[in-house]
């Protein structure tokens, strides 16, 4: 770790040791700054909500928008808290409801693919998954432009043993572990590279470029696919439910898996939309967009 990374990590540590009640008071201030002062990506969020929920009234969409920004501020302080959270705190604040589903495969020596989205506190899910079992957890992530922050953030994510895998190295790393019971974790709602995918699906009332990497790897290796739905119980507390989406991917048709996990996530978002990452530029591309 470079000197710059160590300095940044030290500042984050000092912030993270503050008690939760102090962090949430700071979060209240961060919300006001994000929403009313710097107006962080408000035009992006509004456009995403307008297109995703055309049947809702302006008032209903505005309510979702404000609740999202309040949650985004909480997410910011919660994720920095990962720098010093203990294993006991992680277990207490993110409950694993039916862990027997993924553990059943791992205990039989079967690797599996776990899918989730930019929903609720997916980052805390990394710690909980790492603490759930001593079997390896490969966390596929999209590299950041800021390599110093990426280094520090990945060290926070991997505190309990997770292995962080850049997207471009995904297949190679999974092939290294193919004979070892492990979990490979993917975010289903990543925006694919425009040149890498021209497959669009209906998602939240609009054509959406779909990331097909999960399906391709699952079919190649025939690993079962489990969806991890992280939900917020109350401020600072979450639960994760596991659902088996597909046990034998090789028996599926082309695009079937991609549609399956996206529709599953879509239903989750529609039920409690404020917990999805609406500031993410998910709809950068349109069908037949040549730009």
C-alpha cells in the first residue's frame, strides 16, 4: 500500500470508529448537502425515476427521490464504517436468513455463483458472506479510476477474507478455483461495455443494456446460481435472503438466465425503490446507439 493509501486509510479509520449514532447525525447533514446544496446527480436520479415509474405521480416520484438521497447518505457513512467494524457487529447488523441454501452447495464441494444488485447495503454483504463460511469468496468488481481509493476500499472489503477480482479477470480467476468449493459474487445491474454487449432487455419500463457475463460463466461451468436479496430492516440493520434461481445453467436457453436474474431484481426494486442506486447511470446506451 502506498503512502497516500495509508494516509487515506488512516483518515477513514478515525471516521469509522465514531459510534453509529454520531455517524447517522452526520448522515443527516450529508443528506442536506447532497440534495439541496451540491444537488448531487439530481438530474440523473429524476430522469431515471421518471422513466422507470411513468405511472406514478410527480409527488410519488419526488418522495422516492428524497428517500433515496437519505439512504445514500446513510450508505456513505455505513460503508466507511466497514474500516473498523468488528465481525460481531457485521453479524448483528446484517442477518443471514436462510444461509443453508448457499452453504448446502459449498458443504457438498460445489462452487456457486451468487448474484445481487446495487441495492440496500450490498457492501456490507461482502463482510457477511466472508464470515458465513471459510470457503473462498470471489467478489467481482468494476475497477475505479482512482487507484488510491480503490486500493483502500478493497482492503476494507476484504478484511474478513474476501478476494477482490477485477471484472476483466473474472473468468481466469474462477477457473483457478473451479475445483474448489467457493462463491463467485456478481452485481447483476452493472452497465456492460457498449462494445461488449448489444443485448437489451425490458427493465423498469425501458430498454436496458444487459450484462451477460453471469450467464456465460454459469453455462460454461454449470455452477448453480443463487440470488442474494439484501433488504433494510431499519436504519443500520439489514437482512439477506437467498433464493436459488437456477441449479443447472447448462440446461437453460440463451438469454434465459440473464432475463431471470434481472426480472428478480426488478421486482425487488419495484417493491422498495428507494434502496436502489438511482444515481448510477444505468441507461447510458440505447438500442442501435452508435455513439
